[in-house]
C-alpha cells in the first residue's frame, strides 16, 4: 500500500470537486469530499489509492475521527434519464427516495415501494439496507443496472440482461457490497404508473402466532398480494398492517380474507379498516434524533419476539423477516476494498498483523 499522504489527496480533491466541497477540520479527522459526478468519484478513488487513504461512504454529519476519506454522495442527486415507454429511470445514487418520488410523480410514475422511514436517506445507502419492496431479500427487484467505480478508480456499467439469462447476478453483488466492493454512483430503476391507487388494511389478532400465520399466508399470494406487510404490538393485540398496490377493491379483498379465517380457523381476527395502516406508513419518518436500523430475523426468532415501543417487523417471507429497531446504534462502517463480513475482516486483520511481524 502507498505511503499515507492525506495532504496531497486533499489538494487533489480540491482540484476535482472545488475547495468548497472538501472539508478537513483538522489532521485528526476524516477528509469529507462531496463529488457530483461519476468521473469525480473515479478520480477521487484513484487518488485515494495512490496516497494510501482508505475510503468510507457516509455524510458530512458523520465526520468522525480517523485517517480516511469520507465520500458524501448527496450532491449526486440528479435524474439522468427517464424512459416512460420502457418504464425505467436512470438516476444518480445520491438522490433520496423522497426526491426521486417527487420527480416521478410529476411525470405520472412512482417507485411503488415503501422505504420504511428511509425516505430522507440517499439512495446509495439503501443498497445495503433491507428495504421492503425495494430490497426484500437476496435480490433487488427494482434495480435494473448500475454504474460503479472499482477500488482502482476504473468505471464500469452493467447491462440490462434478459430474464432467461443464467449465471450470477452482478447487480446484487455490487449493491449488497456497496462501499465494500465498489462505489455505486448511478442506478437504473424500474418505475410504475402512479395512476394505479394504493389500498390499505389493518388486521388485529389476539396472539402473535395468529398474526404471523396470517402474514405468511398472505405472502406470495397474487395477484392482489400485499406489496408490504408490517407487524407491531398495540398494547394487548398484534396489528398486521397491509399495503396493497392495485384497485381500491383490494382493501375489501383483505377484509374478506380476514373474515374467511386467514391463518388458524379461530376467532379473534378483526378487520380494523384502512385508517390505522395508512397512518402507520405515513408516520414512519427517519430523523437524526430517531435513528432506525434493520436486522434480518428468522421465523423462529419471530415466534419469540418482544417488540419495544416504536419497533416493528416487515418484509415477511417464509424464511426471514426484517426487524426495524428505533434508537439502536448504527452499524460499523465498511471501507472500500474491505469485506463487509466481520469474519473476513477479522481474518484479514490478523493476517496483516502476522505479515508485519515477520
């Protein structure tokens, strides 16, 4: 690795992005750089490697301490191109879902997914976060193609592949390892017509087991399956919030499913109507004072779950769900060129230490 030289990198960063977009309060803090194009990111990554500086993705609010470069992509918030015929949008990943939705709504389109309180976060951070509808499992349903920068500063773009193509999905790899394997700077996302309305429904259950069985029974049922489900505890009962994308009649379908004993054939299932569910989705705003973290949990863990106030569970599938916790600490940073797997990172640290001792 090159000799650490942050001063030289800072001067290069000012040339690339402008002095007003490079923050370095003191030599003991990180150098925060705010690029606006993929070419600038590539130049910064290349320079950081030459000067021995590690790169971390984040925002200027997370400045922190340490000899590394903090890439803040929030200036990269422009929509590059939109194709209303093929129903896709090509955008920089510094844009937030709220900003992208506002742009799409003016054109009569929507992302058709709920970001569970991450609407104000840059799109780039959501590649590494479990987001219902957008990132519910091992694949990313909305992501069509990406533009990214390798750790050596070279740029590459994935192509749109036909559905019958076989082999590993590179989009999933780069998105899940965003910042660890490469920096994703642009993304092509599928969009949908906003003329189709949303439908909401909340079902109440006397026990967690009944609520879970109903949630898993509804999962994967089409064509009016819920686009998103969320489970929360309301004093003495468990509420299952359903969010549909389709005709308004889908709410009546949900109510009809409850009446015909979705889950166990026992009493105690009560349809609460669309009010509680609509309020639930709208109130989940992410702020700096209320950080929210997502953790995957198994069906076994779900069965013994005790939710704290403000926590909720969503993104149900037969094998896993996502637990959203409020007020928990943020996850450890992942540095460019380093694996996100803590086991791999510990092994590399011990290997490098043994190499230096020899």
